[in-house]
């Protein structure tokens, strides 16, 4: 595995949180422009952010589980 790929696989928490926040803000702006309703776009943006956080947690959980499985074998 190349060094660049190894560094990108680590899922660093501050960078991931910043990227998810930026993506959620952009998603919120696009949703507001499309629908024109602030509360509805805020709800969609919150759901989007929660789904991204869930995916991040699942990725971290999978990495820890696979490392534990590899070391216990």
C-alpha cells in the first residue's frame, strides 16, 4: 500500500468532522435554494449530517474490529 493511500485511510477525526460540516452546509444551501423553506432544509441538513456521522462511526468500528480480528488470529 502506498504511503499516500495509507495516510488517507486513517479517517482523522478533526478533518473528517470539518469535511462533514462543510458538506452539510453546502447541502443545506442547495436544499434551501431548491425548496425555499428554511425549517424543512434545516431538517434535511440535520438528517444528512447524522447519516454521515453514522457512516463515519461504522467505518471506525469496522477498522477497529478488523484490526482486533487480525491481531487475535
